[in-house]
C-alpha cells in the first residue's frame, strides 16, 4: 500500500493530526503515534489500516489515482446524461446595479424562441439526456413570470413523458416576489432560489437600487419572510469587496433572525469582468484579500459546513465546462457561461440556427485540461478545483486557484469541528 497523493495533512493540536483526502473527501484523525506509523508507512494496527484503506487514505501500490480521477473528469465533461440549461427570459432589469457585468437591454423572449427552447430540451432527451437541470436567470426573470411558468410547465411535461428527472433553480433580485409568486415557484418545481443582499441597508441600497434610484433593501428583507412556510431553499448571496466586507456578520445576524433554516447566506467577490461597463462603486478584492476575508469569516463563526459545497463530490470546476451545458438568452443566443450572456463575441450559436455553431467558443471550455497543466496535474487540491474557473482563464487570462494550505485548514476546521 502507498499513501494517496491527494492526502492533505496538518496537526490540529498537541496529540491530534488530520488527514483529509481531497478525492474521497474523507477525513481521519490520528494521534501522534498513529500518525508517525502512517508517515513511516509502518502501520501495525489492522483496524487503522483498514480504516485508512476504506477511505482511500492508503491505496494499492499499482493504483493510478490520477488516471482514475481523469476518467471521472472526462466522463462528466462529455456525458449527455444531464442537460444543464440556464434560461434568461429577458436581460432587462428593474435594478441599476453599478457592478453589473451584463449589457442590459429591453425586451423579452418571443414565443418563437420559447418554442425553440422547448424543442432544444426535447432533442436533448431524444439523444439520451435523463436529467434536466434548469436555472432561471436574467436580467430579472420575474419581470416575466408568465414565461417562466409556461416554459417550466412544458419542460416538466417533457420530463414526465420521458421518465426524466428535473430540478429547477432561479436567480432573482427578490424585489418582485409576492405570496402568489412564491406559491407558483413551488408549484412549477423551483426548489432553490438565489437572492442578493450586499450587506446592510446603507451599502446595499447604493449598490443595488431601483432604476429610479430608490433603495431595495427593506423590500427584499420583507420578501424573505414570504418563504416562512415554503419548502424552497433560499441562498442569500452577498457580493463582497473591500468596502462592504465588514457588513458580513451584520447581515448574517439579520438572516439568522428570520429563523428559517431554509434561508442561508453565502459570499462571493465582486468581479470586474465586463470591460464595456464602468464601475466606480466597488473597491475590488484581490484573490488574496478575498481569501483573508474568508478566513476571518470562518474564525468569527460566520461560515458553516453548508458554505463549503466546493468540497462536495464533483469532477469539473463547474457545469460550463461540460458539453451538455448552455445558457439561452431572450433572443435565442446560446452561450456556455452566464458571465458571457448578451455578448455576441462569446455566442456559441442561435437556437433558431444551430447549424451556425462557433465551435471555437465551445472548445475553450472543453479542451483546457488540468491534467496537462504543470501546476495542476500533481496538485493535492486538483480534485477540488480542476484548474479553477475557465471563464476567468480563457477570457480574462486569469488563473485563480481557490485553495491553499491556510484556506483548506480553515474550511476543514469549520466544516468538521466547529459545529
């Protein structure tokens, strides 16, 4: 037997050592004596050896872990089992967020584009897709709930008739929610929605005002109460930068005060990804600054086990780098990543003219291989990040590794020991 190349080890305290395997996602604790036997590969205790083997902390000498991980990566990337489809009924929005990366425009998805979208789903099912993962996006999708409802019901019918599973999610600013809309979302199968609150009222209302300049914080907080008796999970996203980061714990306490276990808060850095827009509001965080913010949030108890879904089982960084993943906007233009929506230079094809596919746009997401990259291929964090965000790598010439020793230790302490 040999030690897995994906073992991440650190000493917790005087006589407690952690081994976390980034591939199997197993964590074991060994005392100093046991850990010494492990490091010297001289384990005498059969029970400990069995435990380490079952959790792939130890693997057979002949086992090629990289090849095994590569198989699952390629299998996931080129499988048509799941269709990941993001639908933007409009790129219009009732907000005027200064850091928005989209080129906003008026208009909504025509009936012709809606029908073509339904046909796109039917074609995928006919080619072997058995899972439909649908995300509603914008702009603001709730500007046109009739389109969301109509397409959802048609997609649900396809799933039912084809014996497919379907899951639906939504990204919304939350301002237009009503009792009836919450009921409707549950009825058509939306199980999770994302709503953004950028800190306390003072910060949020500057960053996420209505187009007439009015604040939106109080209305959104009130609308969160609409989910008190709803099974829908609400992920409250806080876009953080160097200006509003201190508000994270304030917002955390406000969300906790709603006393709804289905409402959870998470953070994401504000990013300057659209050079066509000018953002004079945000003091963007560097990767290092966001790492330090995350560490501080862990120390303060602001993050919990659920905040670390990045450590769940997965074999690609995100679905955009899988072949069966697309974003359809209101004009029927199709993209790989929702960070590109509305920008024609990134368009794969139009849903009414699929024969005009720009394969180079698709290829940039599918051909970059972390197993061929000198930095990534032997990295202990490879099963967690797979080379990071391909949008940033291919469009911004920015390589961001989401893990380092300090960050992973903090994640593990929060997820496994601070409950």
